[in-house]
């Protein structure tokens, strides 16, 4: 079998493949040349330069796998590859240590004024008294997001004798205890920490989560680090907070828009350290991602499972024909339960009833977990790594099957335990369209392909109108509504399909309406 290695794949990764396969190395390859030669190859390795378009994939008559030496796969047409049965893999863990260590380097540089001290020394100045720093020992580090990088930073910070308090609404106490960190609310973390480091994905919920309002709640002398995603910290607000002394300093590696020019609000602000997105830029990381993807290609060409596939793991054609229509529904059910959960998820139980239980449903269970983890993790979640990511977070996943389904040909129910409470959501197919038909004991008929506002409430006149009026005054359009009831007299649930995001303060106003028991916004666009 033949492998094409493009875009400067590390020689160590190439050497691993050359032991068994014929490898052609083309460090610089034009789009026209790639189109011309791709029919000859069984595997393709790229970095970011080569664009693996639908046209390229269409000509790839032998291609079994595409490997991206890095995290992002924007240069690969994944739907086209999946439709043709080609596995696409990346290397999400290859830069974990690099990003972790860069965070620590930024924290140390910030605490000891290293960049400005060096800059003035190079000018012949000796400002020993001017650049007195602070020690990490005895300080409290606030970690926003406890994925692999956040956990790695916490571990290293504790070696510096720092106390670590972390905010991650989806990590349970058992996992936190194993990491040796204290779990707090977002408010507790930002109010108690001396240093705050961000390790969250950039989503609609996390974008701008640290603005001037949050900075004003922080301890005097706090220092902020962001080596995760640009946009989580509001850059204009950070510049103002540092200039006014609300924040003592900041170290930023990622930006809302890159590259950064001289007109950027953080450029030239004393007390702010900037680096040009260097989190993954180490020799070891560049080698690591190449070796990781080479190992994945090696496994795939031997017909073995690939741990870093970003599209679905292979299943038999017969099983896929049965389960394919249910995959999106299963992901939406996972997204629904996590969107409605209060607290860290501890258990997930997926039950299959009716005809669907007759086939292997493992991939559907993985789809549920994928939909559940996608909105909350910085890591890329796919059909292969979702089970291990759930295990890493101390979430147990079980599967049950029942032959009979009273009202539907097939029914998928997802029950979770979160914050000590059980929550169940169930769905089925109406033709080829997935529908949510039960939320806890409430019967509903909901299209799970938009934003949903879910409000349990007392069954009496005026409540639905009050919610609609409140949202209407805020120019938030309601495009659909369902009201479900249970056997319990007087108890209903309202499910509204919303065309626009609902700000947090507006959600609180909905909750405050007399007769509303709670309000949850489930955003399926994050899945």
C-alpha cells in the first residue's frame, strides 16, 4: 500500500510508516498535483497547507484514511470523506504538554516581570527594584475548565505549592478529588484566585465569559492567563482593567482575530504579555502530532480501530443502514440532557426499545455521549474518543435493551444522574425526522434541531403568555411551542423553539415568573 506524506510531516512519523508501506514525501504539493496523483494512494497525511477538498476525495479511488498532523481539520472535507467511507484522523493530544507548559511559562513570566526586565536590560538599564515580582507559592490558582490541559496545569501548579480551585460544571467530585483540586462555582473561582487561567472551548456560552464586570469581582492584584481560545476574555475590557489597575497583569497567547496588528487593544499595554499563538509550537509537539497520526494511519491500514478518528468508526453496512437515521437523534438526546442538567454528570444510561434493539447499538450510545460532551469540552469529541473522555471524567455509561415499545416502533431513552438528580429524555423517528417525545414524565413532540427553552410550570392561565410577552419585548422570536403534561394534575412543561440566543439575565427573568419552576436553554448549534 502507498502513503502520501505532504506539508512537511516529521521524519519520525514517516520513518514509522516506511517500515511497512511505500511512502512518497511531497513537502510542497500544489492543488493540481494532489488532484492528479491522489488516485494512486491508500493513505494521505497532511498538515494545514494542503486542502483535501470534495474533488480530491472524489478522485481518491484507493484512499482509506486521511491523517491531519495537528488538531484542526478545517482543510479536510469531512462529510465527503465520511460519505465515501474514508476515515479522517487528527492528533488532539499531541500538543497537550506543549500547551500546558506554555501556560506555566506565561504564568511565571507574568509573576516575575521577565519580558519587560529583559527588554530594559537589552537597552542597558538596570531596574532591579522596579520589577519586583510575586511568588506562586501560597497563591491560589483558579482554573476555568478541567480538560486535559487544565488538569495538567493544575498538577504542575500544585508542584509550585499553589492551591488550586477549579470551575468546570461538568466534572464531578470524585474526578476533582483524584486531581487534588477544589471545585467551586464560577463566581467563587474568580473571586478567590490570585491567578486565573482559562482552558475552555470557545462556544456561545463561553464567548466573553470574562468581561469587565467579572474582572471587577476579582481580587486586587489578580493576574489572568489565556492559552486556550481567543474571545473567552473580552480583549478591550482586559486592556482597560490592566490600565486602571483592576487587574495586575495578563499573559495572552490566543486572540479573537489572528494575526494581531499594532492596532489591537492589548498591544502596548504595560503589564500584558503577548505571544503569537505559541501554545503548540515546540519541536516535541510537532514531532508528536506527526507520530500520532502516523500510528493512526498504520492502524487503519491494518484494519484496526483508530483512537483519533474525527468521523464515525466503521461498522458493517447492514448495521449502518439501520442505525444511520438515528445517529443525529442520539447526539441531540445527549445534548438535551446535558443542556438540562444541574451539576456534574455522574451516570448515563441509554435504553433501546422496539426494533432498534435488534442490531448493535454501540455506535448510537457513543453518539449520545458525543452529543453530551461536545458542548462542554475543549477537546475535540468524536465517535472514537467519546467513551474514553467520559471515563476520564468519571462518567459511567451503560446500555440496556427492551424488546417491547408500547407506543413507538423504536424508542431511545437517555437517563442521566447529575447533581444527585435523575433526568430522562426519550426520542424516536417520525419517518426520517428525529423527535423528542418525552422529558422526564412529560409527553412532548419536539424537533431537536434549534434552540429550545424548556420551562416546567404550573398549569394555569397566563403563564405561557407571560413568557412569550417577556421574550417578545426583548425581540427574541418564538418559532414553535409544545406543552406537555403528566399524570400529575396541574403540572406542565413548556418547550419553546427560539430563533435567537437568550442572554443569562433574560433567562433569570423567565425563571422569576410566578408559576415557572425553572428554565433551561438547550442550544443544539453547539453540538
